[in-house]
């Protein structure tokens, strides 16, 4: 397992993801199922709760919020380490 450190702008994005989660019916249903079953993994590890984040297939689930998804894309699109210059 690898430790992930969240800092700077990422802290704000995580907070926005958690807030937007309350309006996403799919993730609300999954979280409710996990709570009822008392587990942190659901449907053959397709869904997981990791700390305060919900993961789908091992990646942070970003709720179906167009503005939030666009903000994340813009934030990471041009970063030298992961993005591209075009």
C-alpha cells in the first residue's frame, strides 16, 4: 500500500469532491449499501471507502458534477509531471 499526501490545492478539491458526493445518487446508494453491510469494500472491490474518499476501481470517484470535473481537468492538464503542454 502506498501513502498519498494531500496538500495545497488538492485539499480544496477533496473538500469539493466530498461536498458534491451528497448530490450524486449512485455514490450515495453505494455508501448506504456499505454502511448497511458494515464493510469498506463492495461489489468485488469495485467500490471502496479509503479515509474520507470513495474509490471506484481503485481511483478517486469524482461525483457527476460538470463544474467540479472541469476544474479537476484544468488543474491537472498542464502540470509538467502529469499533463502535457498542448
